[in-house]
């Protein structure tokens, strides 16, 4: 089998995204180093920095306070602890570039450009510096040390680095969703076996997360019998939602399915009220009216409307709403019990594996006899390797887009994620219309816009009353 350039390119992209998902802390360092420029490549030695900063921390314990210690003594002690950095950084500007991602206040000397003039002195200040190195950035104020040098506010804040990472997560999340929906639709057009496609996508995700645990790229989850039973019900809802979504995508245009799926907040509110006795403010329910009315208008005027696509999309909304509510309860229990290994990403991985095994027997019974003839017909229209390639990509991107969503959620406020989720649906609808050129009426477009805007209004309203 000859591998095409496109396949190799996709493999590289998948490898990069997988690394980003499996080791976000490593990705943090990659972005940090790129923002600092080439100067960091020769000097960024984590073990050396740890050694020097631990040495500085030892000095800190011997100091009483910033005001009680002589400035010159403190200057000499701290400068000695960072001598290796000083010797390798003769140019003060390159030093600032080097440490732009490590919030260490550097001083720009006015007399000798061959060494660092001074560092911030005193135990209190040193403690603050070490905390910032370990936990994140801040902006330092300019200071004068012994009248000989001026601190250049040199703490270039890591806020910019965090912003770049967050934007990267959102960009990946959008791209993966768009790519998944387009490739998934192409696979379904060539191979109209929705049960098989849905199960295969879950299976690909299950293999991916299992390898990450076996290779110890991430900590494997530790689960009890009770926890397993909880996850089994969540996996049932997840598998059902996945199956109904793929059924809907196969029966109608991608844009139609996602217009109907904009009703998911309505089902979430319904499930919360019926199953968990969680009643929201009247204003929250009123904010759902634009969602329902907009989706109703859009569906009534969509030329690709079909009852199978509509009902399965609605069923997926209910299944995913149940999954979300039960997952939230399970994650809350794990946090209270101190089960650090049961992180949201690990829970999602376990749910994916269980959902795959739940769907597999049903798929074999329902579509098993159609595999060979359907594959023969499909490969008459498209090469078998291309079809397998697209199926693998759809499964990987289906799983990875959820991984990236967890990374994005970990870096932003829920309101920001709600806005991003709304924008994501717009991107999917627009991209599908451009790629597949499905016709859409003006009334349908207006209804879609009202429905999606209503989702945003609902998300913001619910978040407001949740926090007030």
C-alpha cells in the first residue's frame, strides 16, 4: 500500500494534536519558548533553573525581611545564586528575552553591560518571585537597586503565553469539529452504515486513550465497582447520543442536524428539572423561547428536512443532556472523594471505551450482514484505502475534539466556553454549506440565526443566575 502525501500530512497533524492533548504542560513550554525567541534555546535548562531557584529559596530562609537586610548583602547573595545565568547572558536584552516566559525580575545595569546588576532583594520579594516561577506570571514594578540599575519591569507577564494557548485550544476545537463533521458526512455518503461508523469512531477513540494509559503518557484511572456502575449508565447515554447523531448526519444535511442540535440546552434544562429536581429562575426558561422558535422556523423551511433526521437529532439531544447531567454528578463525587485519577479527561476516556463495547453487539446484529456488500459498493466509488483513512480520521478527530474542549474549559470561564460553543456551531453550519453546497432559504437562515443566538442568550442567562 502506497501512502499518499495527504495521509502523511494528516498523520503529522494528528501526532501534534495528540501531543497537545496528552501533555498540555509540555505544550505550555513549547509556546513559552517560541514567544521568548531563539535566545532561550541555548539556556533553557529546567534542572539548572530548579537548582538555582532552590538555592535562592535557601537564601530566602536566611533573610528576615526586605527592609532589615542590607541591600548590598542581599544583592551579592542573590547574584551568586544565579551566577550561571549571569555568565551565559552577557547582554541584558537577550537575558530579558530569555526569561520572558519565566517571571524573574531582571535589572538593566547602567554601568556594566557584562553582568546582571542586581536582582530583587529580601526574603519577601524572593518568596514572591519563586511563587511566580512555580505558579504563573505577574507584572513587576520598576525598582532601583542601590542607585546603580533600573529594573525593567522585566517580568514580562505570562498572560500573553496563556492567551496564545487558550486561543490555540479554541482554534483546534473549532477545526476538529468542522473537520470531523465534513469527513464523517463523506464517509456516510460512501458507506451508509451509521451503526458501524458510530461504533468504529468510538472504537478508535478507545484505542487512542488506552494506548495513552498503557504507555503511561497520562496517569491511568483507578475506579471502584460503584464508580464502574455509574460510568456504565453515562456510557449508555454517550453511546446512544453518538449513534443518534451519526444517524441524523447520515439522513440529512450537516447544517440541518446542527440546527436541531442547538436545542440541546432545552433538553438539559428539562433533564435537570425532572431527574435532579433542579429548577432554574423563570428568566432562564424564558431565554429558551428564541432557541425553540428559531429552530422550529429553520426546520420548517429546510429543504433537507426529514423525520428520521429530525427525530434522531432530538434523541441525541436528550441522550447528551442525560450524559452531561449524570457526568456532572459523578465528577462532583470523585472530587469530594479525592480521586485525582478520575479527571474529566480520564472519565471521558472510560466512558468512550464502555460505550464502544455497549454498541458493538448491537452493531453486529443490526448491520453485520451488510458489511461485505456495502463495502463492495462503497469501494466502487472511492478507493478502499481512502475510505479507511477518512474513517480513521473521523474517529480520531471525534475523540480529540472532546479532549481539546476539556483543555479549553480548564483555561477559560464557562461563559467563554458557552460563547465558543455557539461560535463552533456557526462554523460547522457555514463550513458544511460551503463544502456540500446544500441549499438554504432566507427564512431558514434567519431561523437558524435566531436559534443559535438564543443558545448564547440562554447560556449567558443561566450562568448569570447560577452565580448571583
